[in-house]
């Protein structure tokens, strides 16, 4: 009986030892897999070396920490103000950074007519959105303004949101307010005064 018990005990140790050996084998695989992920992480580090490369953008931070395939692309929401989101190439979303020196709205430029941005539609953003994003805003003194017209009253624009767009000088004499019926004379803007006529679309 004692001998049989010893044999049974030895057999149990062999079985348990084999099981533990199997567990140990699996445990050894986990760091190996983790190391593989670490390699992926190191490619992320390669992405950070891309940040160093972005120093060519005047030291502005690269917003793309995912320089590996399938990584999320940087977007306007990565900046405090979407107007300051700027890229070297918007199609591939490379060389992107937040230009904190960029103007955020019309009043940030010497003349409100200088304010201009780049329009990114939802299809270009690659995400669901309610409307376009206006990015890479800047002040451009070459843009049209009321003073370009012989009569500022004949300076008309299609929109002023977020920038004055579709602006041009309409030919012809200035409209006489008395010629407008029912008090329909108005201007697109009173300060400065421009875009004046009968039944105008007020946009400022």
C-alpha cells in the first residue's frame, strides 16, 4: 500500500510539473507578444522623431502622434481654435500644427476685410460634421475692400461669415435712397458703410 501510494504521489508530481511547465511556457510568450507591441510603440517613437522633423515649421508642434499606418489624422479640433490649425498638405494631413499667432476672427486683422481662411469641407475632414472648418486663417491686405471702389456704396459682398467673400465693385451710379419704395433702402454694413441699395441683403 505504501509503495503504491508513493508511485501515485510520484505520478501526481509529474503531472502537476508538466502542467506548471505548460503555464510557464505560456507566460514566456506574453512578454514576447508585449515586446511586439513595444515595437509598435517604438514606431510611435519614430513618429515622435517626426515631431523633431516638424521643427522645420518654425518649431511648431506636430499634431500627428500617429505616424504609423492607420493612425488617427490630426484635425482642427486638436487646436484650441480651428482657425489656427495649419498643415503643409491638407490632403495627407502632414506637417500640421497649431499656429497660435494666427488670427481667430475678423477683428484680429488691421482691417476686417484682410481676414481670410482655408475652407475644409466635411469630405476633406474625414469625419461627420455639421459644416466646413475654416483653418489656416491669416491677414491678407491684398483682399478687396470698400475703398477699392470709386463709391464704397457700390461695394457688395456675398457673405461675411467667417470672412468677407464674393466682394466686388458694382458698376453704375450710387442708388438714391429716395428711389427705393417703402423705405427699402439699406446697406450691407453701416460701419463702414457699403453695399447700399434697395432691398439689400444685410450681412453685417
